[in-house]
């Protein structure tokens, strides 16, 4: 039996192979990039987090596991480009997550310098960086209805984002896009949440401690971004989002360094009830005040407290009423330009180079 391959498929496959060769050349010419992440029981994200960032140009990942009781160590050590360290925030004298990030990032920065890696990204396991590079639209698409694998990789490729950063710039900040928490349920995959907010929207959330309904005019998580730092710079981590001039102290002041803004990162702040419970119960060890003595704001401090006592049914009811967005609410957000479709994580994870061969030899 002779298999007939449509000419357009042959053309697309040949074109994509040429683009992969071109992309391979670009990858050889870009700067080296590593990431550092500190995780505590992030099994739901960690494997895909590492696969995704490696696909987009991260050549080394420094993973610090804080008192994990799940499969994080097994997952991290399965990747040859990962260096995994076990840490204990309390034994290290860290009073909160930000202090632990500073402690671990300093070690990762030293390892980068020894390895000759040029840039280091500090990022959490529930966050996914995307370069959002500008590409030549005349150079993509030969009859394809959706972006090719190569186009997606070029848009997201992190070394390209850093390649032409001026020599005097020491930090590149990525903007936050918070993933909209929709009603997917515990069985869903985190990347099935495919809508994001570029800016916060106003929402009402109950504070069960007081019975007060709070108007929240900010992201549920943060909008402070995540950042790359040039490893040759004399810096240390200021907090989980920014770097500062090196002061050789455990709690540094913010001394601004030359920076620019490029790209974005997706933050899967809450995916389902199990994620919410795990996240905020594990944060309960942190003090109720920041290092500057300011109170940890709502809803973070509230959720740290109530997650300790709410049973599973109460958590489900609370989140369904006050947090998760249903289909009608999501349509409203989209129509008001408050949310937009973004499935780059899913696409990067699902697209593999073998799709080129599948495109060539699949039947019609």
C-alpha cells in the first residue's frame, strides 16, 4: 500500500526541519542561562517546570528542596542538568521563604560563576518564564493554522531575550501574568488553566476570621515579577523578585542596580483545593510580619491561618464561592479584556521535535 503525503505537509515538514536547524544555530550562539528554585512539596509542578525551562534554553537548574516529603527529590535527581540540594529553612536560620531564597540563591550564584554560566533566574516551581521575543511574522507559517514548534520556541527562548541586553544592565525583570483560577478540580492538570491576567481585577473575598468581605484590588499572588541577574555583577538577592548590590549581609537593603524589563512569567498561584491547602499550610511557619515589621497582608496571612483548621468540604465550598472563576465569570472577564488566552506552557510541554516526522508521515 502506497501512502500519499499531501504536498503541503511535505512543504511544511521540510520548512520546519530547516527552521529547527536554524534554531539550533541560534541556541549555540546565545548566552548560558541557569535557574535557581526553592521548593517544598511541589511534586505537581516540578517535573514539567524543569522540562519546560530546559526546552526554552536553561542549561542548568539549581534545585533546593526544603523538608520535602513528596517525590520532589526523585523527580529533580532524574534530570542530568539539575543540581539538587536538600535544605531545612528552620535549621538554616531563615525566618521566612524570602530569607531562604536569599540563602539558596547565594549558593547558586557561586555555582554559576564556577561553571561559567552568564545569567541566573530566580523563580518558583509554580512559575514559568517566557521570553516573548519578537519574531519575523513573514518567516513563520506555510498554511499552518497555529504557530509551529519552532515559532513557539523562538518566541519563548530565554537566551535570545538576554542576548542583546546592554553590557551595563545587570538585571532583567519579567512581568507577572497571574493564571486565572478556574474550576478544574483536583484531577485536572495545572496547564489546563489557560487564561491569564496581565493586570489585577477587583474581586470580593471573604475573611472567615472576621466575617468581613474584603475588596481585593491586586493579584492573589504577587505582581512583582521575577528576574534574571548577570552572574558577573556584584549582587545578592534582595527578595524573591529582585536583586540588589552585594552587602554581604543576610537581610540587605534595596540598592538599585541597572535593570531593564523583558518577557513575562506565568504564575499558577492556585490550581485547585488540594493545591491551596498544601500551599498555605506549608507557609504557616512564617511570621505574620515581614522583615520590615509590616503585617503580611490579606489574603496570604488569612489563608495561612484558616488552612490549618478548615476541613476538606469547607475548603471546597470557600474556594468555589470566593476564589474559583466559573465559565460565566470567565467569559465576562474576557469580554472586558481582563483575561486573555495563553497556553504557551501547554504548547511547550506537548510539542516535541518528533511532531515534524508525524506531520510528514501521518495519514489523511
